[in-house]
C-alpha cells in the first residue's frame, strides 16, 4: 500500500514538474521518508526473516530469538507505515511560481550601454535610496531607455537589492488592461474584477502585501 501511494504521488510530482510547478517541501520530505522506509527498514526486516527461518541446534529447532525480533520489528514498522500512509494523502502537491521577467540584452546593446554608464550609476543610487519611491527614465525613442532599464533589473536581481521585479510594456497609446494583465501575471494574481478601476484596486492591494513600499 505504501509503495502504491508513493508511486501515485511520484506520478503527480512528475506531471506537476512538467507543467512548470514547484513541489511543496512537505511532499519532498514525505517521499524521502517513504524511500527510507521501503529501502532501509524493510531490508532489515528481510534480514531478520531470513535469520528466523534458519535452524539452530543443528537444524532441530527454529531460531525463536530471531522470530521474536522479527515480530517486534514488524510491529514497529507497521505503525510507521500507517503514519506515512495517512501523511501521504495530499490535497495539493505543488504550486505555480510567480514568473520572473526575461531580461535579454543583445551584445550590441551591451557595447552601446557603456556610453550611458553615468546614468546607470545614478539610477542605481536612486534604487538604493529608501526615500526614493519613483524613478523615471525618459528620452527620445531609440536612445536605449529599455536597454538601460534591463541592465538595472539585472543588477538589482544580482545584488538582491529588491525581492521581485515586474516589467510591463507601456506604449505611446497605452493599453491599461494589458498592462494590468502583465503585472498581475508577474505577481501571480488572478483578477475577478471586470472594470479597470476594480482591477487597479486589487492590483494595488496585491503589491502592498509584498512590501510596505514598492517602486
């Protein structure tokens, strides 16, 4: 029964991982305990069983000591197996991680980035300043604003200055609902509200749960 339960959980674990989900730590711990029980403890029982079947006194009587040890060991393992069976009735075994923004900067942009190193350093100083809540990067189209911001994102993630980063594309004629959807996806939020104002309120509440202030 324990092996069957483990095999079912392993099938669910495999399916969840293929779907890009993360397995809960308690599920991993349970699987380790089950493997220990099946591989280690049951092997000990098998050894005692073999010993109990051997004869003593030149084959004239069974090994009563080994039978007694086998009985005690089986009793102990039966309780442990039953406990593992109960613990293995998981309602959920996995969860979906909040997706992280993909920051890819072509080599050409890295070369051009050197000319904007001074601006980059000023932005990083502002990011580290606890009194700064909003940082604006502005300029004509094509001057490398997006490349600059991507490098800032890469740096703050590398230095672990900010727990999470969300990126959304804002065009000259912004699609507010699309922007809301992009941010919501990055923080793992599912909207139930239909209006943009209702979705904005829900999104604001979600962001405030991560930190007392956000940028």
